[in-house]
C-alpha cells in the first residue's frame, strides 16, 4: 500500500529531512511551503500523513477546523515542536486524525535557558552589563549601593507555573542552587510532585511566596494572559518573573506596569506576544528586563531532534504503532474504527 506524506514547511538548505525513514515503508514524500489555509488544503487534502512546523497563520489556527475538514485521508499531523495550539485538536479528534507533538524536544536547552535567566536576574546582569560599559565599577561605593540588595540563591523559593517535561528537567538544576521549589499545575497527578519532591500549591500562594516565578505551562484559551496585573500585584516587590514558554501567557501591558512601577524587581523573557517586537515596544526601554529573542530552544543537538522526530512519528503510525507524542489520546477508538487498524 502506498502512502503520501506532505511536509508543509520545507525550505531547501535550511530544513533537514529524513525521507529515507518513510520511503523504505513505501511512502511518497512531497515537500512544500504553505503560508495560508488555502495552500494547506490544496497540498494536504489527499495526504496520509502531514509533517508540520509550528508556524502560526494569523488569525486562528494553522490547522483550523476548516483545514482539517478537508483532510480526506490524513491519519496523523506530526508537529516538530512541543506546542500544539496551532492545531484544532477537537476537530482533528472528531475527524479521526491523530495529532502528535515533539514532547522531548529541547528540554535541556530551555531548562538551561530558564536557569540562566534566573541567575542573570539574581545577579542583576541587566544592570551590571550596560553600567560597566558606561564606566561604572562595583568597587565604587555609590554604585555598590545602587546594586543592593543581592541575596544568595540558597534558601530562596522558585515557583513553577506548569509542571511538564521542561519544568521537570529544570527541577534538579534549580535544586543544585539550593532552591525550595513549588509549583502550580492543577492537572498534573500528585504522584509526579512526590516523585520530584516538589510542593504543589495554589496559584495565589505560589505568587506570594516565590522569589522567582517561571512560566512552563501550555498556551490554551484558559491560560492566555493568565499573568495579568492582579497576579503581578500578588508577587513580592523583590521577585523576578521568568518566561521561556509562550508570550501570550502574559498580559504585556500589565507586565510593563509591574516592572515600571516596582511591583516586581525585574524579568527575564525569551518569548513575547509579538515576535519580533516593534521597535517602540515599551518593554525594550526598561532597564530591569532581559529579553533573549526566542532563542532558548537552540543547540545543534536540539535542532537534530526538532526535525527528525516528526518523520519518526509518521513512520510509527505507518507501521501500525501509536505515535509516542500523541496529544489526543481520545482519538484512538475513532481512529481504529475509521481506518480498520488497531495500532499498538
């Protein structure tokens, strides 16, 4: 039986491919680059499997209900990244289509980056680096006073909002610095908190007790702008806010207010709502915020993981196995009934 797989984001010389994994299974691999829903429907309507980069088409989903309704043969949409808010999961499930993300992608890189932002904020690199370049030095008494207070990390509290794979990878790294670690993750089973020796608390308690608040939750309609002015007001004025997850989790006007009014001490941000930001974005003008340009994901090793994984996921489903990153597990019964197969 011949299968057709469509790669929707192919850029020659930039995107590595692993077609041999699928060709040996009798699949035909077509490469395109889709930027509109119409292009997706045209390219993918007769595809048995789709490999899709997490590029968002504004407004709405990349794989919206409209696009999914026009997928006549598709068994799997395999995403390169961790996030899956660019797919209408309910529509895919109703259609009997599996959706799989890349759950182990860049765990080390993003957790390292979050830890780096925590350390940079704790040691006030956002202030030190530009000041030293302008001629100030830490041995000058007046400048030393301007840097105060600094506190050792051991004994401070790190609050993790969300407790997925990246947050769990961060735990031992933060614990090595002596952090007490608490988390707000209402949908995570208690056994995971016990396994990682992390205390589960409510969001309000986390905000009130944490010296560093780090975002690690997924973006959903419920979590969009979950960090607003009421939440920042609950944080300590000495606390720092770290975001390596999604920019849309944060109301950036509220964050600007919190940073400019001294409601919190500072922030380390790898992600923003609008990327790249406008040149007049007020966050760029603050001297107590570090912005690293959505770079946390990157290493040579993670780039290999990014692209190889979705090819392997398509190969799994073509060989009668469930994808390892299956997001919509509730699709299994409908999938089996539709295709007359029962993956293992």
